[in-house]
């Protein structure tokens, strides 16, 4: 179990449902480890700014996470978390390992549009 405040994806069916119901989705697939926790924290911190993006997590070791682990876009990845950005159900960007807030927001801005300031 991942101890985050993000929406948890627990099955391939959940994953498919979230992708079908949301135009822009960011999924952080990892463990509760030192490379993953900062990325979950960034997603939690920016979730309110990017209301047009659905932020989720998925446990890397869950057999159902094969929907992420088997993506062609992650074939050469060596570190977790795998962070996958989906637009209309299609992968538009995938990263691995620890990311900074600036790296994550740059991808979000490029793929999904800039955050809406309140």
C-alpha cells in the first residue's frame, strides 16, 4: 500500500476507468522509497494548481501495475518511480526515477497546459 494523499489505482480496471474519464492524467508508479516519496510529494503539492489534471499513484509491485510496467515507453527504465503522463488515454510522456518540482511542472505545462492560478 502506498501512503499518499493521491488517488490510488489498485487494478488494471481502475487504471482504464481513470484514463477513460479524465483527459489529462499523471500516474506515479512506485514504492514508498527514497526516490519515489519526493515525486508523490510533488504531485500532492501541485494537485490544487493543476485542477485539469488527475493525479494518481499505483504500487509498482502490484501485479496489476503491469499495465504501466509493460508500456513500450518504459522499456529501458532502470529506476522507479515510473511517472506516466496520459492525454486522452495515450502516453504523451514517461519519466523514471526522482524528479524535481520544476521537471514535473515543465512536463505538465508542456503536455497539459499551464496551471490555473487561483
